[in-house]
């Protein structure tokens, strides 16, 4: 028996059919080991020894694989044909050696670029060894990413609280986005004019001509600068006689684009299909792994992670046969077309993305494919076909026209193109990111010396525009041009930038957020070398040299670490004040632009005495006045610096009847809040943020007292005598009983809910009917055939589809936004079937067992979080927040002192409730989802 290891279970099933009963094909499910996210995973002091950790999910699969290999005749490692695939094969082999599962069995490595029977059988007939150079390049890349991320991110956390992370490729990609934004902000629009005359030839056929020569000089696009200049030209043309001075027709050819690489596929799918890079790659993965055709699963495209533009000879041959069959002879070039990549540092070991069999035409495949799969396959098929077709031929005509009035002449030009032969354009035309004006319309017949008549003359005002923001596709294109990152990492890099909230998408354009701008400014000030485009590309070249066996991977790491570790140490010694000074200077054009009145943009607009400066908090950066706390002016990083400042003074609402302390409405960095003045002993004041839906102008003294009284005790549970509380937390209004939370519908319920309703809600929770929060729908897919809406929602364990009471988790890797109604209906039907078939008793028992086994670890983690993070549900300007529950208990001490104790049981329950409140403040997950 031969054991074959591939990456995905779908691929394993397909390949097992190809190879037959003498082979046992198993899936590794991707990487089986990685560097654990802790100190010491890469040890520079021990020549960069790397500590690998087996993924928990992979442990059982590896144990099963080890058992299978012990009785096997041969181990065949058939993971993907790229560096990552080589690394996975190496990891699997190392784990099996550690488990002593291998004896004398031969170990072979095979690669195939397409999942078809012929490609797999050909690969099996030509095995090789694992390429150590590729593994070394992988280890070097992984170590570099770890050393940069694990050492640079903590520097960010210390110097710029609220920042998330930095990375070797991630931070350079972010800099590209931020540099483009800065370029847009520096841009000053320039006025210019165009003058277009509509003329007719002797046959009376109209066409347009643009002014191109003035005072004997050729005009560029910005040549006519003012309306005065334009009007003078119009006056001349309205009196001029027009004649064709020259007519020149030149043949032109347009060649097809090469077949797709990873980058160009993502760009074109974005332009033509509106796909994100992640959606493109997920769809391409499905096409690569294959669909069922005639009872056999077959891959429809070749491997989709590549930067090579060349196709295999058999691919070219098949496409040329199809062109000869489906198109006339002129569409087939005499010789095959060959392409060379223009991307920096491209690896051309793998062929471009193409159909595995071009005779599987998109129209024939449509019934086997989902909507996304069909549209992407259609795009790949057409691009590959067009790449081997004849060029398109045009005739471009240029007419030079003289407009003479008196002794003065002005020159005009008319251009047009006529397609003589469509060639590859009969199949496919490449898209463009930013459309330019088309001046190549059809021209009527014009002969040199023809007298031309004027129909109209139209001047138009224009303004130059800043460069456009990057889309995902154009950013990937730019990264590829600079040699930053690799096809396998583009999508992950962009996802990280969005997940860290460094960039956002606005109409498919990437906009850097305040966190991203500040992180980039910090890195450019203190780690400039490591976010330089050239340095990052040079590092990629060194990794390529390792792949080719021309460089030692440890030597590359030694050279990098010597300078990088020294820089880390130096920056750690820099005071935070010095960091903020540097950022104030670098970001000054953005955060302190000139004021309309010419005053100093750094002077506080409220007190007119303090200086504005960047300040940091755990929630990110903001601009504040140096006169704090006398002046509490602040504004968010992205707010308009010249907007009228909001009133900063507190609004006194009245006196608390029990404590005699003043209650005021204030405005902080995180919105309006209520504060009750500190008691005589100097204790911190009680505060509460305004709940959602409460406008500051509508807050009365009565409402403020209600807020400050929270959490409110609804009553004691009649069975346990434990208290039931209603309160307002970080995630909104809640009910709390026995350390368990439930979301209430509105803030009004907090004050109105009675004991009977609260007890009923608790009972519903025990029965699994209540105390849950249904997440908002991410996307509506349409109507279920049986009635009711089908939606995609985001849950605690990932996205899922919902119809009525049926929830079906999306398969791993599925893009929620790309899901179709047809796919969702299948998932819902499968889930509904499983739910009906499952024995209720066993399901409950398994659930109880699972809950019990996780209780201790979960409690310990929560306890630790509560101890380390006692955050308030409201924050003030510049002070570290404290828990609202604790503040309220201190400030209302007089009231609490007079309260009677309900016994030790009630006291213990109250203590548990307070701890639970703190846990909810420290968690990123609403407590009722725990």
C-alpha cells in the first residue's frame, strides 16, 4: 500500500479515484505545524533555531497518518506545487520522523499543476526528493515574519497604545495606502480648459476636433489655463475658415494580454466581476480542486497561486486546436505566443492559470457550476484563449486642421480608429482600472484640402484630479511591481490590514484609518529602513536566492537581525513624549492644516492658550489641549480640524437628593456622559455614559439619577433567593442573574422590568428559549421556497446561514458575501436533516459533557481577564477608566451603608455579579454570548 499526502480532503478523494486501490490518499488540511505565538519560537542566540508546534486539530490526523505509514510500502508527499506546499510536505515528514513512524520506506515528493487524471499519473511517474532550498526559503521567510512581528508589535503597544500589530509585508503595504492618501491630500487642483469644434466634411457628416496648436506651439492637456484664454480661442474659431491640412492613416496592432497570474486574475476579477481578492481565490480554489464530470471529479483550472505567465506546451497545443476548430484561420497565429513576466522578483517555475482542458467551454460547464465559479471560469477560459489568438488590427486616422481668421491661425486635430480585424477581441478585452477619455471614435471620410464647415464651438472647464485611491486589485498590482510579498500572501495581507482597522473599504477603494496613518508615521520615523519599498524587495530577492541555492538562510537572518535588534533596543529607550513630538511633526499637514484666519493651527480653539498635541490612549490616538484638565478640548484624529469646536464645559443638571453631590452632563472623547461630583473624602466620581438613543439635550436630573443608580436590583429569585439585577454595560442594557447575562431590548426595560418577567426570562434561558442575542444579518439572500427570509449572519463561531429556527455554519473558507441562495438552501436542508435525525438525549448529554470539560479553563481565563482589566463602561478625558460598578459603590456609600444585609448567600451572589460585570467590561464578546 502506498500512502499519499495531499492538502485538502476534496483533493484526496479525487486523487484516490485516479490512483486506485493500491493507494491510500489522506489530507493534511493545510499546515500541520507552525511557530507558537510566544517568546523563544525563533531563537537568534541559538543560530535561529525554530520551535515548531503541532496544530491541535492536526494532532489526531497526524497520529492516524503515522499508523497508516507504519504498514505502508511507500510515502508520497503530493502537497501543492509551491513553497508553501513544499513546506507542508517537509513538516509532515519531520513529524513522522519524530513519531518514528518511518522505517525503511522510501519517501518521495510529487507535484502536479492540475488535478486531472493525466496530470496526476504523469506526476506519480516522475517523483523527486523534497527540495531543501525551497524549505530553507520557507523557514527564512517564516522566521523573518516572526522576528519582525513579535519584536516590533510590542514596541507599538508601548509607544502607541491602541495599535494592533506590525509586519514585514503588512506594514509596507499599509505605507503604500497611506502614501497615496498623503499624495491626495497634498494635491492642489489646477484649472484648465478645452475647446472642441464640431465640424462637417463636404458630405455634411459631423465630427469633433480639439484645439491642439496655439501661436505655433503644440498644446498639452493643460495648455489652455483660463476662461479668458478659452473665450479668445472661441471668438477666433467663430470667425475662422476651416480646412484639412493633412490626413494620415496608419495601421496599428493590439496584442492580447498574457494568461492570468494570481495578481492579474485578482485585478481582472475585481474590475469585471466585482470580486474581492479573497472571494476570487476561494472561487479559484474550488475550480482547481474540481467538480464532478461524468462521475469523476476533475479540476477545471491549473494551480491558482503563480506569478508565471507561460503555459505548458500541452496547454498551448490544446488552445490552438480549439481556435482552429471554433474560429476561422486568420484568428490562429502562425506560431504559438510566448510571454515573459514584467513583475519584479517573479517566480516562473509554475505556469499561468489556464483551463485544464479548453474544450470544456464555459457554456457547457455552466450547469455544473455555481454563479461565482461559472463567472470566474468564463474569465479564465477567455483570457487563456485570447492569449494565443491573432492580434487585432486597426487603422488610426489623424486629421490636422487649420482654422484661419485674418492673419492668425489656430490648429485643431481630429482622431479616429477603424477596426479592420477583431482578432483576439472577438473573445476577450482586458479591463482598465481608471477609464480615460476616448478620443478614438469613428471619423467620416476626409481628404487633404477639404473645406470644412463649422457647426458649433464649445469651451469646457476642467480641473486636474488627484491620483485615485488604491483598490484591492491595484494595490496588489503595485505590490507585485515593487516585488513586495508573493501570490500566496496578497489576500492574507489585505485581510490583516482590514482586520486591524488600519484600512477600510469605501466604494471598493482602500482608505487608511487614523490607526493606520499613525502606525505608518511611527514606523517611517523610527524604523524607516524596514518600511522602505526597496529594502523589502531586496529581502525578497535574498529569499529567492535561498530558493535557488545561492544563499544560506541562516546567514540572511543573521544579517537582518544584527541591525533590526539594535534598532528595536534604541527605540525602546525613546520616551513616549519624543515619539509624539516626532508624530506631531510628520503628521502636521494632516492634523494641523492652516486655518482660514491665518492663526497658529496648534493653538487650542477653545481656551486659546494651550497647544494642541497628539495624545494616546488604549483606544487609539486623539488630539487634545495641553491645558488639560482646565481645558478638556479634544477631537478625534479624523475630525475636521477647522470645524467649530464643541462646547467643552459641563452642564449642571442638579443635586443628587441622597448624596447632596452635583450631577453634571459632560462631553468626553467617547461621547456624552453623566458624572456625579466627588465626595468630601476625594473618592472618584460616579459616571455613566448615555445609552444609545438618549440625546444629551433630553437628559434631565431624574434620568441622570436613574443612570447613576444602576445596576438596579429587580428582586430576589423566589427559588434561590439570589439577586436579579438590571444594568447598562458596554454592550447595552442587560439582565444579570447567577453570573449569567441576557441582553434586554431597550434601556427602558432596565428601569421597568419586574420580578415576574425577569424570573420568566431566566426560566426561558434554562429551556434554551431565551437570553440570546440574534446577530444582525450580514446579507439577505432572498426568500426560502417554503417562505421566510434566508440570511447570512455572524456568530460567535463564525458566519452562518439562518432560516427560521435553522442555523447552518458556513464551511471553512467560505466568503459570506459570496454565498448564493442556492448554496445556502443546500446548507439549510443538510442542517435540518441532521437536527431531525439526532437523538435529543445524546445531544444534550454531549453538550453537558462539553460544557463541563471547559468550565474550569473558561473560568480561570475569565478570572484572569477580570483581574488584569477593570475597565469602565464609560471613559473620561485622559484618566484610566475604572469599573462603573465599583465607582457607583464608592460614591453612593451613604446610601449603601443604610441598606440591610440579605445574608451571606446574597452577599456572595452580589460579589459574583460585580465580578461578572467586570468580566463583561474586559471582554470583546458580549457576556450573553459566553
